[in-house]
C-alpha cells in the first residue's frame, strides 16, 4: 500500500516535516553544561550548540534523558526533529518505557513555547497517535504511544477523545491490546505506567482512564468480540474491595 493510501501515515509524515522546518537552526544555550562524568564530553556537548547536526543514537538518548540541563527546553528544541523520527521508528530505547520520553517533553514545558512551535509539537503527537491506531505497520504499539502522549501533555482527555473517534477493526484491536496490557496494574489500584513529572497527578490520571474504560471502552470491547475474560477484568474495575476480590471472575492477581 502506498503512502497516499494511508491518511494517518501521510499526516504523520507531514507533521515530521513541519517539525524539521520549525526547529531548524535551533541550538542549546551557548553556556549550557552538564556533568561530564555522567553525561558526556565537552566535544559531545558542543554538538548540542551546533545546529542541524545529526547526533549518534547514544548521544541523542543521553540528551533527552538528562535532567541536569540549565535550559531543558532549548536542548529539546535542538534535538526534536531527530528525536521525533527516532520515536516514531521505535528506536528511542528508554530504560523503562516511553513515559520517559513523555517526561522529557513535559520538563521542557513545550505547551508554553511560542504558538508555532507548540502547535507543531501538538500536531506531531496527535498525528503519531492516530497512526499508531490505524496503521497496521506502525512501529510502536498504540498503548506505548498513548503513554508517551499522556506524559508529554499531562492529560488523557485529548488522546482518549481521538481514540473514541477512531473506530474500526485496527483501532478496536489496539484497544483490546491496551486493556490487556493495563488491567493488572489498574486492578491493583495503580496507574499502568510510571509518572515522574511532579506536576502530573497519578491518581487523577488513573481515575480518568478507569472511567473511560468502564464507559466507552467496555461497550466497544464487547461489540468488537474481545475475550470474555478481558471483558470481565475491565468490569472488575468498577468494583471495590471485597466485591472485586470475591467476584467469581477475579483473576487471582497478587500485589
């Protein structure tokens, strides 16, 4: 199938091109520094102060993961076109999960950037999310892209709204995959990813995700023919305490 036959992939390609145009020529601050023994050499640091030079994969990873920058936003703007391409290709290599990449976006406070820059980041995230739901060849599982977008923005609303609008076999399949991935932690009263950015409220995010799964997603899983076992595990999210543990369909999870 050609690119032209896949609107979501075409939209993502355009969003990546727009990121490259928007952030072309960006650099880290001239006085930027980081711990040489933990981050990298002066020669590597100088590359962040040089525009439009592609970084080696390990240096790129250290740049977005590092927390000791004087101006994290400037560093992220410098690497963003390459970073976004690596994310979409599934080559970001976080230590734990893509929430780490989302945390890097959150720490940069990209939503407060000038409108053209913030809009280009927002469109990239939405385009990538849509592609993960509708492209059978998407490189990154949809539930991981969702986590990345949630942590990058500090909210679930826009991404759940997009998911609700995206109907069809593939999007339903991605929903079943996500529900199966998340049910263990959710039934243990946990959010199924790690929240690192202190401004994000883990309990609030979990409550919103559970409410959506019990409402829209439960009906959709049923209509899509998801396994009865999975449907029951999502139903159990609506029960609390002993009602949940003594339900005949309680899976016996130990926490």
